[in-house]
């Protein structure tokens, strides 16, 4: 990177200008100067707060590349500089190293957040369906037994008892 050096005469000429922005500091002078870059017209453009935060996602290739670069770092502070440059936290490096050591390459893929999918989902759904059917049949059986008891009592009142050996 090269820095252009101006002759001292031109630097003194800039200071002697009667521009009020020059006397208030270099930063103010460049912001308010008539020839300065166009201002960003977006709302919140000068804000330090990110409007919509997004979760960082690293591809498998990026994870491997960052891990290899971290493994090549030997001097103090190199790993920290690498992490700042790549935008990675040390906990991410630790997790990726652990996953790499266990040879679980599938774990390097982004994980879906939220409740985990049950591998026995079909079996669980089938059990739930059978349980509902059983409860429904049990309810129907209770109603049928109640009707049979009422019929027995009615026939006893009318004088023609029903044999209990014929039922069921």
C-alpha cells in the first residue's frame, strides 16, 4: 500500500482556506465539504445496528478451509487474527475440530434448528392410530353392554327372562 506524499506548500495551502469545515477537524471537513462523496439516503444507513440480523452459515468447504488455516497458525495471535478476519468465534472452531476428530463429516453440514425428527415416526403414528381405534371400540362396547343390560331388565319386567348363557 503506497501513500502519496504531498509537498508542504500544498498542505499549507489547504490549511489556509477559509472553509469552516477545515477548522473543525478532518472528519467533519470531509463530511461537510461540498465536494465530498454523496450521502447515503437510506434510513438507518449511518446506524451501527444491523437492520435484519442473519445467522452466519458456513459451507463444508469453508469450515474445512478455516480449520486448515487455523492449524497452520503457529505464532501467537495468528489464530485470533484469522477468527476476526473470517468472522468466526472460538467456540465454532472448537465444535468443528471435535466433529472433524470424530470423523463425522455429516455433522459439518448445517443443522436444522427446532424439534428433532423422530426416526420411528411411522411406528409412533401407527401406535397412536391403534390407540384411538381401541378407545373408540371400547366406548362402543360399553354402550352395547349397557343396551344388553337394559334389554335383560325389560324382559324380566315383562315376564320372559333371557338366558344369560345365550349372551356372549
